[in-house]
C-alpha cells in the first residue's frame, strides 16, 4: 500500500488541530524545537519509502531560482531560456515553477531523472530540518497533506507539546 493513500483526506480532517498546534508553537516556541524536528524527521523518514510515495513530485510544482535553472539547463544541454520556455511558468509572485505536475523529470518508477541536479526546493522538501522551525510551522501543516513523513512528525509534535 502506498504510504500516502488517503493522506490528503486524513490531513484535511486534522488540519484544524495542526493549525492550532502551529499557532501555539509560533507564539511560544519550545526550547530545543529545531533539534526535536531533526530527530523526528530522521525517525519519520526511516519508516517512509519516498520512492513508494513521490506525492511531492506528483502534486507540488517546486519553485526554481536562477541557479536551479542554470544547473538543470546545463545538465540537459539546453540554454536556460529554452529550459524556461519548455518546462517553467512564471507565477503571480514572479517566481518560476514547473509548468506541469507530475514533475516532467519523475519516472514511472518514481525516480527523478535529474536527481543530482534537482532544484533547491526539491532538495529541501519537506522543509522539516530548517533552523527556527517555529517560523515554518504553517508550511509543515501544508506539507502534511502531501508527505506522510510530515504528517507523522506533526502527529508526534502534537503528542509531545
């Protein structure tokens, strides 16, 4: 069974609880929160096979910065302008994102064909090991509907704090 089966619906039911938790933590961040998240991240990802899921690549177009565009275009032996034209759209905030979902570089086996050259947003997803995690709580709540590991982390956070 895919670890993300039904996750969006379950996360939707838990969203209000997770939002309250996020607001509480943003208001008064517990000591050691970043370390707690790092440990919870490691524990959650030891139980989740990302290749069995790949919901992030199937549902969420990453934003790309200039360095990402240059790195990917170079790897694909394309000019950056051609890469932008073929693969990206400019969103309303003036940020480039993948034009389509699932990601055009995601294979049928859930492997990324540009993994070593992937955008920063992909490298950092699901953004649960940043410093000052209390500032990223709303992003974690959003990502809980996409990533089973983040959902597990927030459930554990709810029990811990």
